[in-house]
């Protein structure tokens, strides 16, 4: 199979994977939004930054390093697997230790048991990271699509059933845990890779040399993207955060998911031609043009139809989320340009420049965050 054929086939299945999977999650989210209150979604939103940063620590940039490396050995995969698993237990222990402090910070005592249970998802997810990396490296998105759809559908049924039976916010916890658990189980069954009893210091040092900078970049970017959840939860209310999280979910469906699909497929493809600079440059230009055109059209359309869409799909009680969605749509239009540029730096092995850019961008964003705290979210 030629590289072009692999790319087209990978894009096809990656689009189906992302949008069928996200479509299922989107429908489940709509059903849960009609059953549950904005505050219950806000409580989960308060925990988002802690889970997201923990997940970045667990991966440590190793996944991208494995995908970029041309000839990975079983020792490489096994080494990263054991490291990821060890870090997942460590981060979970840290979350257990500080769970009470997190609840006190937000003045929401219920957050303590919520994060103690939700943190288990970090361990469940770590069991499938390498299998997913291997499938991505080999551009096998057909199997990933199958696994994602089964996991999303199964977890959705569990969460909706719990919500209908009065479990409230715990149904949202079950949604995440069951999706992580089912995904890892099916990856172990169908991905045909199992870790060997080996940990190579040489492999670790080689992969960490590239991945460590991506780790720092990932933590900075994850903290920045989720800092709004922390600030809204701390300085405003769980209800207001609930409105923001629903708007962010609508906004992410076209913008970040389209970009994620294209990144996921093109990263291993472009990594294969990283030494052919003219060909790499030509493919990158085509990628940017097509992605930006699609995203601009979709995001402008969503901004224009935000009100009827929110009121029709999740009801009048979520109407304060309309203005958040409209503002986020204009931000989302430019997300692919940012993400694909950073993706190209990874392809070229410039994780050092990747890190520098992340630091500069986040420093420039600090005044905006301060203004939001003192003058309100909609200023």
C-alpha cells in the first residue's frame, strides 16, 4: 500500500472514528444535559484541569516520540508502557493526597470523593496508551474506530441509566471511567500487542530526549486550555462553569475534532517524509489551506445558529451558554492554524522550539486571564 493510499484511508477512518465517536458522546451529553443540572456539569469541570495535567504527565511526550521514531523495537514500547503505568499510579496517589485541598479550594466538599474515584480513570487509560500509539503509527484507524464506538456507546448507556435513576453527578463520573476502561480492554484484546518483561534505559533516554520538551509543552498548554475551568469554578460558581463547559463541548466538536483528525493521520505520514523538505513543505501548505477553509465555514455557521441550537438541543435552562458558545466559535476558527504549526515542529524534531513558543504564548495570555477575573467572563 502506497503512502498516499495509506493517508487517504487513514483520513477516512480517522474522520469516521472522531465524528462517529464524538457524535455518540455529543448525543449522550445532550441527553445528560436534559436530565442533570448545570451545577453537576460544573463540578466535573472543576476537576478537568487536574485530570488533564495528570494525563499529560503520564504520557510524558513518549507517544509522539514513538510515532516519530522510524524503527521502534519491542523494548521501546515495553519501556514506555511500564513508565506510563508507574506514573499513572503516582499521579493518582497525588490526587488522593490533595483531594481534600481541592474540595476546600473550590468550597465544594463533594469534589473530594469525586476526584478520588475519577482519578482511577488515569490508571485505566494508561493501560491502552501504547496500543493506541502503535495503531496510529501504522495508520490503522479502522480498528480504533471500532473500539471507540463500542466504548462510547457502552459508557453512554451506563451514564444515562445512572442519571435516570437519580445518581446525579456520579453518572458523569461513570461515563468517563467506563469509557476509559472499555477502551483499554478492547485495545488489549484486538491490538495484538502485549508488553514484554523489559525496561531499556537506552530506549528511555533516547525517547525522553525528544519527549521531555513535549512533556513541558503539553503541561503548559493543558494548564492554559483548562485554566478557565479553574478560574470560573473558583471566582464565579459551579453553575456558571456548567454553562461554559456545555458551550465548550459544542465549540470543540467542529474545530478541535477536525484538527485532531488531520493531526492524528498526517503526523505519522509527514514523519515518514521528514527528510524530503520540498515534499514536506508542499504537503503542509495543502493541509493548512484545506483545514482552515473547512473550519472557518463551520465555526461561522455555528456562531450564527448558536441560540436555536442550544435551546432546541438542551433546553431553555442552558440559555446562558449561548453567548459563551458564540465567543468560543470565533476563537475556534484559528485553532487549526495554531495546532498544525506546532504539529510540523514535532515532525521536524524541533521540540525545543515547540516548548519556547508555548511559553511565550502563555505569558502573553496572562493579562487576558487577569482581566477576566476582575471584569467578568463576557467582557
